């Protein structure tokens, strides 16, 4: 874990082997957008390309709803 931000555990996702196996085919395109991962206590997961982006998603979730 890199930090806990407003109840979300944020860490660098590239260190996980599972992520590497999933992204081997599209490493250049997919991994940049999912470099960081945030998980809250309820198990919700968010991905971002930077720590700043993860914090922004947590602070302004309505701007990032899909």
C-alpha cells in the first residue's frame, strides 16, 4: 500500500504478477490507464494512471461515472 486516502487503500498495481499476465497482450495501451489501483473497505475498486488521478476520482466520483 502506498497510502490510505479517505478510506481508500491506494497502491501501485504494476508489481502484481496477475496484472502482468492479464496485460501481456496489450501492455502499452492498457497498463498506462491502470497503473494505480484503489480499494475501499467495501471492496470497490478504481483504477487510474496516476496517484493524482485516483485521488481525483475519489474526491469527484460523479465526474468519472461510466
